[in-house]
């Protein structure tokens, strides 16, 4: 998928027991995805990544759901 592009969806609760707010952050490569995660998905949020691109001559879409994005403390 050399031409992969996607969207990072970040869903947060506005307050306990209240509605949720969804942000859609586009990215054009893996570094853009990581930068978007650091900027928008730190802390408590449900994160979904949707990637579209061409593989074996056909358009493909991959959707990944994550519960948390944070630092890797070694």
C-alpha cells in the first residue's frame, strides 16, 4: 500500500454519563498517523484508525480499533 492514506477517529466522553465527541484527523503516511495520535489521542479516548490504499492492483481498506493510546515506558 504505497499510496495509503487514512483517518484517525478519536472518541471522548464530554463528561461522565454525557454524550461523546468524535474528532476526525486525516493522515497521509505512518509518521502522520503517529503524530496525530500523539497530538489528539493522549489520555482516555477510544481510537479507531481507517487506512485506504491500493494493494495488488485493488483498492483496500483496513480499520483498526484501539481502546487507549499512550507512551511506551520501558
